[in-house]
C-alpha cells in the first residue's frame, strides 16, 4: 500500500485578488520600461543577425555568379578570337593578307564601338538621378 501524501499547499498568487491585495510579482513602471527596452534591443539584434546571415548567403551566390561570369567572358573571348582569325584566313585568298586583316579589324572595331555605345547609354540610364524619367 502506498504511503499517504499530503496535498500541496495552496498558492496564494492564484485566484481572485481583492481590492486591497496585490500580486507578489507586480513590477514598477521603470522595471516594465527597462524590460521593454531590453526586449526591443533583443529584437533589433535578432533582426540584424537575420539580415547579416541573409546577406552572407546572397554574397556566396554572388561570388559564384562572378566566377561563372569570368569563365563565360574568357570562353567568349576565345571564340571571338577564333572567329576573327577564321575570317582573316577566309578572306586572305580573295583580297590578300593585309587587306583581309584590315577588313576584319574595321568590322570588329565597328561592332565593339556599337556595343560600347549601348553599354554607356545603359550605364547612364542606371545611374541617373531619381527625378529624371
């Protein structure tokens, strides 16, 4: 048979308080304001930590994109050089090596100038002041 246990003592903080009774954990305004400020600081720190982690994650993605972009740029340049050399070799039997080189250089320079102009316009558009359309 189990030994008899005594029931727990009643908790005076529970129940209905009368007009002249006050709970034991009633804090002053200063304590409540200090607690609210501490909670606000903790919330701000949590937000800062979240955005820091978010930015670091995005920065990793950006680094990978830059590396891949560099590889694409190098391969694109290699392809362009091969195309230009191929054009010079193709034109050489028809107009001679000097004129073939001149034709390819003029055409390639013209294309580069057009792309540079388009890039400059886009750059100016991207860096314009907010008030301009």
